C-alpha cells in the first residue's frame, strides 16, 4: 500500500500484510508529520490511479480494404429504399439469376455475388472498381498493402486484381503474390488471380503462366476488363466443372 504525506507529498510504502484492518496513523520519515491512513480508502485511490495511468493494451483489429460503393451521381436514378432491405436483396439475387440464365454455361449461377478485391495504383483504382460493380461484383478496394492483406485474410475472395504498380514502397506486388502462392492447392483453385501489367498483351495465356496468374490485362485495355474477366472466368469454370461437381462446390 502506498500512502502520500499531505504536507511534503512524500510517498510511503506500507506493508498491507502487517497493517491493521482499521484506521491507523504512520509518521512521515521526511517531515515527521503524522499521517492518518484508512486502508479501504487508500486501496481504492491506488487502484483508480493505476487504471488512469495504464495504457490501453486492447487488441486493435488491422485495417482491411473497405467495400466499394458507387458514387452518388451513379445512384441518383435508383429507387429509394422503402425500409425493406431483405426484399431488395431478394430482388437483386433474382435479377442476377435472370441476367445469367441465357449464358451458355448454366454452372455460372451462384448464390450471392462474387467477392472481388482490387489492388491497384490510384491511376486505375476507381475506374476498375466502377466498371466491375456495374457487373454486380461485390467489390473491395485496397489503397495499400496492409488493407489488401487484411481483406484477403479476413474474407475468402473469389477474384483478386493486382496492378504491377500497387503500393511500390511496401513492395505490394511481391507480398500479394507471396500470399497467393502460400495458399493450399484447394484454396488456390478457388481464387481467380488477375495481373495488370504493361509487359504483356491482354489475355496472353503464356504471359499469365509465367506470372503465375489466371489472367493478364494490359493497362491500355483496362476498360475492357469486365469483358475479359467474364470470358476468362467462363473458360476457367468449364475447365474445373468436373472437379467442382465431384467436390460439390459452386464455380467461381
């Protein structure tokens, strides 16, 4: 127990095991002042002081890439919510199903949206996200490496789009590529990896093989990314259709 002298403010250490349970007095060795001590009050004051001085050691969740939403100018023609979010979600799912019903590959039908993570430089970040959210993807945008890794470890992404110029100060390309390569084969098959680079032609299969990705897109063709992604995903799902049926998993 620590007691403070009211006159000279000296701190006195009192052995609680030897101190009586009732109120008692001790003499300050510095100024000879008699200090009255109430054990209950002294203990409460000491605990309060410790709580105020203790730093916050609680675990802070690392930042992860936020979900991308359309700009207000793109949403002005959409009807306002009438307080029935569940009905709205059902309507979106029905619209998505009708949209894909005429596709040549019926296995493309999924429950829910594809989760897509954009890891791009500011030059293409927003344009890529805008074009893909219009195609009914659930888009997340990472501004730096920490957000990208946080999102990949928090949620299972269906698609990851990586720009060759993503967060160069933190070696974003190297660490995102490493994260993908460390996946188990069963997890890697469930991820469609896209690489945006000026050193290859769009949809060049040989370049994609050399970069260990599923699709390569040249920055000059970034506006055609949704179309290239749709075609490549369809071929990818056709390739793994027997495996997906055997494993009883949905296509990407």
